[in-house]
C-alpha cells in the first residue's frame, strides 16, 4: 500500500477548500475483493462528491450511488435560468464520469433504510447491503407551517428551490406576465438552503424585467429581519434597478402565515394581503424525507451528526452530509455539501482501515450575481474542535468590499461563473 501524503490529499480535495492535516489514508492497489461496501443516497453536491472521493481514496471500495434522476439539475445558477441568461441543460449534470470510475450508479428511489440490518431498500424492492451508508437527501418542505400551502399548490405558486421542473414553471410565469405586474418572492426563516439565494433571485428577475417589462416590480416579503450580504445586495439594487426591488422585513410585515394560491395572495401576521401576478413562495424547510423515515432527524427536523466525521449521532455507520445535516456554523450550500462530501469520504476510508481521522478544516465561498456583470461574494473558514464542533475562524474570510468600481464587480461576476464550472466539474466530472 502507498500512503497518501498531506500534499496529495490536499490536491485531491482541490478547490473546495477542505484544508486538513494528514489523514493517514492509504491508496490500495486493486485486489480481488472489495475493502468495504459503501452505499450513498443522493447524487447532488454532497453525495456525488463523496462517491468520487471515496473511489479516489480507496479504489478497492464497492461504491453504489443511488439517485433517481438521470441528470441532476443544480439550484446554483438556476436563478440565471429564470432570468434567461442560461438554459436548463447548462445546469444539468449526468453520472457518466462516476460510472467510468467503476462506481455503480443506480437510478432508483431509496424507499427505506434499515440501520440495524445495514441495508437500503429501493422502490423496486431491491436491497443494497452496506458497511457504511452516506445519506445526502437534500431538503424537504414544512408545508404544515403555512396555512393554505401544500405541495399541490406549488404547481401554481412554485418554490423553484429544487432545480428542474419547478425552475421551468417559474420561468414560464415570468415570461407570461404583463408589463406592470408584480413578482413576489417570500423567503423563509433560517435555516434554509442557500441563504443568499432568494436575493440573487430577486436581482436577476429584476434584470429580466428591466429589459423586458420595465414597469414591473419585485416585492420581497421576508420572514427574517436581515439577510446574507444585505448591504451589498441593496447597494447593487439601487445602482442597477433603482426602486424596482422592495424588501420588507419580518418585523415590518414580511412574515407570511397564510397563502391563497387560487387568488395569488400572501397574508402576513397583520392580516394584510399582498397579491402578485407571479408568486415565488419558498416554504420553511427540513431534511429530506428519507432522513425522517429512517429516524435520522431530531426535533429541529435536521440530522445531528458527529461534526468531525458526519456520522449520525442516532444511528451507527450512517453518515449524513449536505443540507440535511446539522453542520455547526456552516451554511446549507452546494459548496458546503461538496466540502462535507470529501471529509466524509476521508472519515469512512479512515474508519474502514482502522485509522483515526484528525480534525478537518473547511472553507465555504458563496458567490452571487446582482446583475450579469455585477458579482458579490462572502467567504469563511471553519475548523472543528470537540468543544465547539464546526465553527468559524475569527478574522478569516470576509465579504466583498462595498465601495468599489464596476471593474471589481465585473471581475467577481467572472469569478462567479468560474466557481460554478469548477465545482460542477469537481462534483460530477
């Protein structure tokens, strides 16, 4: 066996920014039998990355990736699709590269997890046995938290918080609306997937309206009193769109408690109704359904894990990564899920080979487009400790400066596009 040294390991982790000390991983030459069986549920940023890096860290592993979709449509850059800057195919990714590496990709739905029996039951009845299981199920919605809202109503009031048909539905509504109509975006309270996402969405929808329906408005009815990169977004809105975007905080009437889907009206805590031609209501969120069915969640609706290894604190030999996990101070983002997938892969290989994995370090970077040539970003460095779990490193990272010229914003917009291409290749390529 050849030991993977620190430099090689960091190169494997690549641009996702998980800067860790030596993990003592071993890269084994091919043997007649596998060194362990790992099943991964979910082929998004977390699951697909974990599968890829498991195979890199230990080519002898028997790895099965369970994902119902033939192509995964990302939420990152779906806002560009809504604005007409990209098409859906450009944010859709297949699993050909995984299969070429020898990873088994099963396009089916995981129906049941049996932690006691170490097996996963698929919707066709087939059973997959595992030594280690990775669950990366993304999010589900707390429909019950808002009166009048359900999965059925999301056909007419799309959330578009999962990439795919909902993205297409919202795009069609935007192109069909009349000039002078109002678009309402209603973001949920924390925690939820991609904290800056609703505000990038408002920005890029406004960009589409400015070019095609300049008399229209975007109204943000927010459950929160503040949001990620708020000063930068608001500065960009004023510079690019004037008074086209209006933000209402939760304390000022932005918190929605009832939805009239037929009348396309949202009602706040004060009983006031707001109607729009297009309503993008983003429901409160929780871990994906399979995590609830398997008893991997706590009373918060999210999955508690050992934040060093991402092993569930409720079921042994089961790891939960991505949006569904409680990952300390890390946000629920594609970048974070990609980062966690690599650390989880290292933890599993270390465990299967009887090695202890030292405390890892993480980086999360989140780029947002306020306009096609106007980018902003926030970055943070995270470390793990037994006392604090995953926590931000004081003084590390930061946000884009506020008072800069157009050249700087254009450069960040280029970085934004480069980031997406890089992380998509790292995850699915």
